[in-house]
């Protein structure tokens, strides 16, 4: 067991402390696909929509996969386990 992990009894039940808390602001910004990948919204779609072409606006409506450099950090903040390699 890691040094931070403390076992305690609550009403006769053994619990491990501390519990992992989900970062709620991050949870609102990312989705998990059925295969376990993380998806995010594209930037640039919140305002100034009238001056952008229709093609650009359609492309902004689609979700984009999270970059591999950010994947590990986002998963840790969300309290998820690492995705298995397939």
C-alpha cells in the first residue's frame, strides 16, 4: 500500500482513504467514447460565428480526440484508470 493510503473502519466497513475526487470542471468538458477514448470540443466556436464560413462552422460542431500528450493528465483529473493498449 502507498504511504498515503489509510485504512479505516466506518460502521463496520473497511474503507480506503483518501478517495479520488472527480474534477467537475474537467468532467463537463470531456466525453468518453465506448472504446474508452477521450473526446473534446474544438476551440473557436463560442463567439464571432457570423464571420466564419459555413464549412468552418460545420467542422467546429464535431468533437476531436484528446492529444496523446494530454490524455494521461486528463484521465488522472477525471479519476479514470489508464486506457489499455489494443
